[in-house]
C-alpha cells in the first residue's frame, strides 16, 4: 500500500535513486547524456537532498514522498514563488510505477500543503518541451499552457525550452 508523507532523512537515499532513475527515463531522448548526468549530480545528490529534507520554508516546503514497503517510489516538492503562487519544482516516480495514480496523490498532497501553509491560490510547473509523459499529466489535472522559457543555470541549459503551465487552486 502506498503511503504519502513528508520526507525525513531516512528517505534521502530513496529520493536520490527515484529522481535519478526517473530523470534518465524521462529525458534520455531530450537531453545530452552529459547534461542529464550533470543535472542529476547537481540536484539529486545525498547532501543536497538531505538539506532540502531538513531545511524547509516558504520557498521550499521540503519533499513529499510516496513510500511502499519502506521504499520511495515517488517524490515531489516545491514552494512559494510570490504571495499567492506556488511552484512544483520536482515530481518524479519510479518509471515502472507510472499510471498507478501515485503522481496524482503526490500532487494533491503538495497542493494541500501549499494551500494550508501559505494560502496558495495559483500553482505553476515547468515541463521540458517534448516531455510527452509530463505534459498530458499536468494538462489532465487542470494546468494550462502559459508560455515558453529558456532553461537556466548553465550554458547548456539555455539550449532547452521549458513549457510553463499554471492552474488555479
């Protein structure tokens, strides 16, 4: 049985594994291998994830995880980007566990967290252009396309295009 909960330090290794595995499965045909590995090392290393699990606040609410039999099978997280808008920065599932409703449960828990803690009324997400798994997921949950934006954080990131989606919550 899947349990959705706020992540704690015991979940760090599982978050790193599921996010790395899902990144490789999702972006293998969209990013260069070197860029993909750079992203995984930058964002899903144990030290960073531990910091993000233990240091929560308005701009980063920590991770929410889907756990089954002690194993992390999905993770998400994000935070407020202004007074009323929140952004989902991370949403990954074990690729073998897609289409089981886990992503919806994670999104629902994140949305509830942001409404309850901060009074969020609007939610944003960026989806890589060409991500044919992510785009239909968010559109089916009421997100609508707003605009395109270039990637950020490195010279290579600027070669990729994110699609910005928004919904009222």
